[in-house]
C-alpha cells in the first residue's frame, strides 16, 4: 500500500483537511482518521483491509494500491503544489466544436454578469483630485509606436500560410539569443549567463523556452518543433495534435486554422539552480508575460494578428511537447496569422445577434 504523493494536509480545527491537489478533491478527517492516517504514513504496510477507516482512505484515493510517480521537481514543494494544483481547468464538458464553445462561453458570461459586481476598496476620487497627464508622444522608432497601437487580440483567422522567414524573425526576436551589446565589455556577467534576449529574464537565467506549433508554414512540414535559441534552429519533436488544436486549447475551436503558435514553457530546475526560494516561481510567469508581449509586437510589425491563451489541457500538452514527468512545464500559448481583424469569432457574433433579436 502507498500514500498518494499529491496530498496537501491543512489543519482546520477541529478537523484536518486532506486535499488531493492533482485531482481537486478534499476530505475532512476527524481525530480518529487523523491518528490512523499518521500511522499509515509512518508505515503503509500497516494497512488492514478489515479496518473501515483504512478502506475509506483507500476509496478516497488518499491511499493507493499502486505507487504513483511524482515529477522530479527539485526541492521546492510549495511551487509544485501550486503548479500541479492549478493544472487542467475543471470543465464538465469540453466543447467539441466552435458552436458549443460559443454557447458555453456566452452562458458563463451571462452567469457572471448576473451576479453583483465586487465593490472596490479604493476610495472614489473627485475629478478635481485627478492629475491629467500629457498625451503620449511618438517614440523615436515609429515602427514600435505603430505596433503598440495596432496590436490586437483576434479570434478569426483566414488560415493563410506564413513564411519561414516570418517564423525565423518571430522566434529570433522573441526567444533567440541576441549579439553582445556594443561597448558592453565592462558589464560583469557570470559564466553561463552570457546569453541575452530582447525581453528581461529573472536573474538572466532565460528559464523560459519555446515550442513551435506549425500548421501552415511555407517550407516547413506541419508539426511540433523545439526552438534552440543558441543555434536559432528548430528540431521536430512531434506531429500535429489530434484532434483539432481547439480541443487542446480549452475547446476554443475558432483557432483551429491558426497557421502557427508557440507554447512557452518554463525550466523550473533552472530557476531552482539559482534561486532556492518559492518566490522564484513567480518569475517564470513574469518572464512568460514579457516573451508573449514581445512576440505580439513582432508579429504585429510583420502585419500579422495575434491571439493568446493560458487555457489548455496540461497533460495533453506535456505529452505533445515530450515533457511528461519533467521539471519543464508549459505555461502559455501565443499564436499569429492573417486575420480579418475581428476580436470575436463569427459563431459568437451570430449567437449574440440571435440572442439580441
């Protein structure tokens, strides 16, 4: 008999809450159950099939007949609990097509808007108390100004192919290692941390990586590719997912014909190598945010529209990227392509028109 490795025990007097953070289930244990669980944790071989508490702990998944492997995460259990505990968004039924997604999402929004809006803790300010700032001026690089103004999240794509040159530009300026800055010979850089990207990275670790999902790229076979920033090169790791991309990304089927996207992953083992504190876990998400914004600005400059999401089936994505049981984990997905510029998919617009009429 074994103890489930994905348990978190929380004291909540007069009881103890045992939370299975992987399966999102929790159980409240009284004193007798707590005593018995403590003994079984000390020695799982004490399991007695005739003891009703033991059998109930087994039925609850707190005990397991077979050993369950846990990812080799490193020392940081706190971030492991948070990361695994927030995987795989609970969903009674994943939408099988764009029409199902549109109806479910509209119903969810309607349910949210029917509830009273949370009050703000901020004290309302009078108009006289506000300080009006000057209008923003144009930056020196007009292309950046225009990219910032034009960037838009779109949910309607034509499916038109993108070129390999565009893919190379996107990946290089988002994830590639840039040449050394001019006149930077006096900058103190520790060995092993010389590489730099266009976006900042906590501790200069560049702990985030990227996997390209290529569905329609001229000169590139459809599939999943690992990007190697030092070489500015790709290596294929898998074929395209089955079924459609939207099924993998929370039922968001409006994205099925997106020509390309990038899964941003985090090398947590690299973070723990330098920072032995759970706070470093925050830095992975901050870095992913920097990279996703850079990707969007580069794509916009290239005349492409963008879309991004953190909603995906973690286990399926890990399998797709070949990261099962690894301390490298997917955090975010960003994609781009030719679009009609619509922020809402056609199916949702049709549904809203039907509801309003």
